[in-house]
C-alpha cells in the first residue's frame, strides 16, 4: 500500500493515476455527447483554481467542441478544514450572458464554495449551466444531485494529490491519496 507522510499526517493511496485517467475519458465522452447538438458557439468553461488545474488540463484536451476558458480562483480551506468563508477572484472579461457554461471543480465537499459561486454567476443569466466535479463527497445528498457530471463519489476523509493540496503541498502528485484516519 503506497503511503506518504505530510506534516506528521499519513495519507494512503485512494485513486491511482490509471483509475483517474480512465474515469476522465468516460466523463469526457458524456460531456461531448451532452454538448453535441449545442455548440453553434463556444462552450464557456470556468475552471475553479487552484485545485482543478490538472483535472481541467486533462479533460479539456478530450473535449471535441469549441470552448472558451476562464480561470476563477476560489479558496475556503485552511489546512484540513473548510474555513467557512468563500472568496472568489472573477476574471474581468467573464462574459457568460446567454452562453453555455460548464464549471470544472476538483472536489465538492460541503458544496458551499460552488453554491456561493453559482448564486453569483446565475445573475449573469447563462443560457445553460452545468457542473462537472472530479470528486464529490457523498455525505451531502442534496449537493450531490446538483452535480451534472461527477467523476467519483468518495468518503469524507481529506484527500490530496492530482491538483488538491494540503496547505500548498501535494498538488503535483499523479495519484489521489486519502488521510488515514486510524
Ligand atoms: P466545499 O466548499 O466544502 O465544497 O469545498 C470546496 C473546495 O475546498 C474544493 O473545491 C477544494 O478546493 C477544497 N477541498 C474540499 N475538500 C477537500 C479535500 O478533501 N482535499 C483538498 N481540498 C479540498
Ligand atoms: Mg477547488
């Protein structure tokens, strides 16, 4: 069992690079199918930084329709806990009125970040708004149902790797690791 230690915490392998990439291929097929009859104009993709940078890089290269990309920096986590406050840096050129919009997230945990974000961007009246998250923690059924394209439903413990960090560390790992709870 592959394990890594970070700041005196032990993490064990949870999803391998191969499992992640296989699932991303399947997700990209679903997304391509969904937009198949809709792209008379580019789909506007919003990547939730920093966590979703690798996921977005891998999945957009498998999408076969024209797209326009925006990067939004959000943060609500301090260490292993959600701080409760959500902050966003919206790009100045964000122009989604009457557009097809697809939001790419790394992980939806409490759902607070993406709910605050969605409440904000629906004000700009996109034509259609879909959410794709690589990981969804399945403790919150109500939130789960709002995710249109979900990679993996996962348990509660904190995860790192493949874009996701623990206080800035581990974003570069190819696999995803979960905090060992015993
Ligand atoms: P939420 O607002 O609780 O849904 O969490 C939103 C953001 O916190 C996610 O987009 C991640 O960037 C980060 N986050 C939540 N859970 C984890 C985790 O287990 N590992 C690393 N980052 C996480
Ligand atoms: Mg995130």
